[in-house]
C-alpha cells in the first residue's frame, strides 16, 4: 500500500464517519407525548442532539483525528488509530443504549430540562403554557429508527478507519534529495568509493606505463 493510500483511505473514512454522526444528531429519534392536568397534552420530537448529546462531540473528534492522521507516522500513528477505534466504540455504545424499551424517566428529564421545552411555573394562560412542566406525565413514546441506523453506520466507519491506521500506519518519509546541497552529494559520492574502485585505478595507471606510487 502506497503512502498516499495509507493517508487517503482513513481520512476519507473519518470524514464520512463524522458526517454520519452529525446527521444522526440532527434527525428525529423520539416522538414524545406528555400530559398534565393544567395544560393538557403536549407533543415533542427529540432529535439526536437531545437524546444522545455525545453524537456532536464524537463527530468533532472524528474531524480532529483527520489532522492527527495526516501529521503522525509510525508507532504514533498506531496510537491515533486506537483512539479513532475508541471513538467508533463510543458511537456504537450510543446505538446499543437505544435498544430495548425507552426509559421514560430519562425522557421526562430531557423534555423538561431546558427552558424552551419545559417550565416549572407553566400554568393555564401563562407564558410558556404550551411547554412541558416538570409535573407532567409521559404517556407515550415512539422511536424512529433512522437516527440509530445512521449512528451505527458512523460507528462502523470509524472502527474501519481506526483499524486501517493501526494495521497500515503512514511511514516516515526519507529525506528528499532536492534538499541536499551539491557539496553534500559530492561528499556522499566520495564516501561511497570502494576498495575495488581504487584497485582498478592502480591497474589502469600501470597499463599506461605510469608509476602509481610516484
């Protein structure tokens, strides 16, 4: 595998993985129905950034890993590969956490935690009465699969990118001859002369009738 492909493949995968995680943070994950005896029924849709806040930091970390892959070589690159794989594992853990029944206690905490979603002083006719107050009861939740699927794809992409960096890290490049001065080239050439070259020169002088010792 060439040096170019060793860098290009994981970089592309990292960018794809970051994009997938960002998309997962923007799409809807849950539809929530809440009810309280003052303001009645309220419906909310939770996007990935609401339900799985770690999606955005994982996407940002994947983008930051692009610079690390481009800069480091050898053993350090393998360490970066392990970190990238850890990002993929963390994203996969978010997917696993969505399996099974929805935790209504967590849903209640999310929909009432921020001012634009719930207010403890919201009552009939009050400003913000359409928000979900803390005393509301979660009566129904329904999941949407797209966010989980995109998260899983992003996690797999990051795992593959990390594996590529660990197995095929970028090699340390040798010094380019363009940056070697002419004097250095002559010195290397003279240092590279072997004893056979010197012996051949002596025989040539003898054949020409010259004394090589004079």
